[in-house]
C-alpha cells in the first residue's frame, strides 16, 4: 500500500485498521522514511493507546534515531501493557542503566515484574550489565584503547598487510591474520575477576551467540566449546596481525546501550591487547572487506601456485578457479550458521560445525604441509583456530570471514 503519511489526519487514519497502521508505520521506519513513520506511529498511539506493540514500535523508532529519553518513555508504556515481555524489559533496563542515573535504574528494577524465570534472569543480567558499564565506562574504554592498541592512524592498510603476506610466502614462513569481533570477545575473554563479577551478562551473551552459530544448546557441547575457545585464546600469541574492532564501533555499542555489544567489542579489544605477542601488528576488524575489494590482493592470490579456502559455500572452489585463473584451489567445507541458513542458500554445507566438523577439519589441516599457500578462512570463531593451525604448517592464513558471503552474493550482513 502506498500512502503519503504527511498529508493524513487522524480522521483519515480512522479508515485503517490497527494492524494495517502498525504495519505501515513499521514499513516506513524500516525503509528510512522517518517523518512518515513518526506521523503514522504517533497517530496510531493516540488512536490505540492500550496496544503495547504500537508503543514498542514507536520506541524502536526513537531508539534508532538516538532519541533515548523518548525511547525510554515509549518502552515504559509498552511494558506497562505487556509485563510478560522480558526481552523488552531487558532493552529498557539497559537504557536506564546507560542513559539515566543509577537511582533511576534502581527505581526501574524495583518496579520490574519477577513472576517468571525469564524476568528474574533478565534482572540478573541487567545488574551485571550495569556494573560492567560502570566499571568500564566509555571514557575508560577510550583511554584503554589509546594506551594498549593505539591510534587507528597506526593500523596496517591493505598494501602493508599484503606486503607481509608476500614476505611470508617468499620466505616460506607461516603467517596468521585473524580478526576479533564481538563474538570472539564474548566467548574468548576469560579473565577470572570478570567471569565472577559479570557472569550473568557473559552467560546471556554466550547463549545468544551459540544459538546464532550452532543452533540449540547441548550441555556437553557447550562445556567443551568453552574449553576449546579458552585454548584458542591462549594461542593468540601466535597471530602475526590481529584485526580489532575500531574504536568507533565500540563507541557505537555504548551509545546504543547494547547488552551484547558493549562487553563483546571491548573484551575483543582486551583479548587483542593482553593475549597477543609484543610483536603483533593491528589493523581494523573490517579489513576483510578492504581485501575483498583490492585488485592487488586478488593479483597476489592469482600469482600463487596453490590457494586453499575454508567456507560453507560449496561453489567457492569454482568461483575462485574462475576469478583467479591459474592456481590450484583446495576447498575445505564447514557447515554454515543455522541462523543464516535461509540467507546462505541451499548449496551451502549443512550440519553441526561444532563438535563434529571442527576436530576433523583441524586434524586435516595439521596433517598437511601448507608452506607458502595462501589460505582464505571463513569459519566463524572456529576459523581463528584453523588459521593458527595453518600457520603452524607453513600456510599464510587470511581471515576473510563474511567476505566469502559477499563474493557469493549472499546478503548475510547489512550493506551487502
């Protein structure tokens, strides 16, 4: 339905049913037509003041536009009409903890319903989140970043990173470029004090990432995965270049009071700073997209005799053979994330990446000599382990992550 929201009056809107108004307002909001979305959702809230979802969608509109006080007010109205919405309770509590005083946050906690396991668990998470952003506020984060990572002006660019690839290939030396994002920060940072103090926050975020990466949680797999990622973290000293979240990314997570993003991005930075060697060099975590657009990088791959790739895209081998021309291409398949299966397509490899495929793939890597072979690694958090294993066997491991999806035309990330 196409309408001009700016020209509509309340009387006009009476012609629309509640559900239609809601859908039209959300459609305007999601397509970036902010003025129209405001007009529709504000009018709908006047017509249907007792419908919780109208207030929720209006709150999301204000939140997306960084109008946090207005977002809080709308979310309060929504929650008062739907006390069982514990996810909304979590969002609202995070905004109180970040954007209003501790007194206001404590007032929110006191008003909250605890009539379900989910809501009680949410309050525990919010307490830990409030403590985390109080202990590690954005000023502390900026100072830590400057002291331990430095200015982004000093990051490697594509050309300087490519020069390191070429040097390693010429000298037949193993090399590992890996990237750490909020997922790695969520699962890989294991400071005992932090684990104790923010355990509810960390547990909530780890469960969310697990479901994105692997689906439903199995207790045995979950426990062994923790040990696997702990062991991986201890091997970060072997990485040559680490891509870290840009400070602007961390600041964005703090600005929007992201329960997952604040701890995840900052802990990724702490991993890179505290677990890497003194010789490590940093670049942006988004370097894989720069590499994907670099003709010089493609020329480097094309000039190699052999290129390997880890990916869930079974057609990646044919793609690289055609794109690169000369090199032999070896594909090592790993299952894609079940949460993105509909975006990855029917030809992507299905199955349980962890634990079934993981041990087999890592053993295969360690059983071969990869000296001088550039290896494109798109394997999620486990790809970091694969990259370090390739390096130990002489390979030049390059963490391309979701650039593989981009090459294959799969819209798995915003902006693809």
